[in-house]
C-alpha cells in the first residue's frame, strides 16, 4: 500500500508539472484518472498483498485521508504538494476543487465496497470488471474529447455552487461508445438475448447517469448505473 501511495503521488507530481507548463488541466487530471485504475494492477504484480473487503476498505480510507495533504495551508507551504494539486485543479472548479474530489472519492468508496461485497456473493465479479471499464475508459476519455472536439454543450448541476458548468454531447457520446465496446468485449458473459439487451440498454443508462450526475462527481454514478443495469440483464 505504501508503494501504491508513492506511485500515486509521483503521477500527481508529474501531471502537475505538465499543468504548470501550460498543458490543460482537463488533460492532466485524466492522466491521474487512468493512473488510479492502472497503478493498483501494476503495484500488485510486484508487491503482492491479500485482497478482500478489509483491504479494499483500508485502501479507500487511505485515499480519502491522503486528500488532507492538499488542504490550502499545507499546499501553500509546500511547492511539491502545490504541484501535485495543480494536476487536477481546474480553474472553473475553484474554490470547490478539493471538496468535489473528496465527495466523489467518498461516494466512490461506498459504491465500490458495496458492489464488491454483493457481486462477490452473487459470483458476478465480471460485472465489476465491466463497470470498471465503463468508468475508467468512458469517463476517462469523455472530458478530453469534449474539450478538444466538443461543440454542443449542455448544463449540469454543481454542488454548492451557482457557477454554470457544462458537459458536451460529444463527450457523452464517448461514454456511450466505450460502454457499448466494453459489452462487446465481454460478450461471452451473456446469452444471445442478454447480449442484445445489454448492448441496447446499458450504454443508454450509463450515458444518462454520466450526463445527469453533478459536475466532477460522475464516476460513482457511472459505476452504480452500469452494475445495476448489467445485474438486471444477467438476471433475465
């Protein structure tokens, strides 16, 4: 877990350096996003640890506690921490950047633990893998695509803020396409009629969950919508 924390801070710092050199934070924060999914796999390959709900809960607790390092009094006194913070501090999110990240991580922890617990009981961990793919790839690519090529915007809710925030139809289309492609990739997990239903319904529900979720807090809603819709399809 120490190796994972060090690796995560290193990625934050490198991405923060890019942001300070003029790379858009919309891109650097997605470097961090992908690292959050990839690093546990890589670290576990070289530093094997026992899994389970207890380990997962401890991991989420460490992630939430690590956000304390980004509090303003600390980052104002540490150039290293300030650089890490720059990796995900979008100007349009200020002064709520850290609050929104904390809320998303907290909700993500609750959703993640509940899904692992229930899907393990049901012997359906492949559903968790698919929902992780929806979140990691779809959500990870939606913002960069929307920023670079998005032309059709729509307004979204932001917690504790009256400022207008937007997503784009082009970014949401990426979520839809990545969800559909993930289902195609895992097509052997479904019977023929289940596969057809999943291909029709799940991308729509996941995309709506992303589109309707509050600004910056879409990841847990994507995972929950994906898991529930896949469970419903596989139960038919």
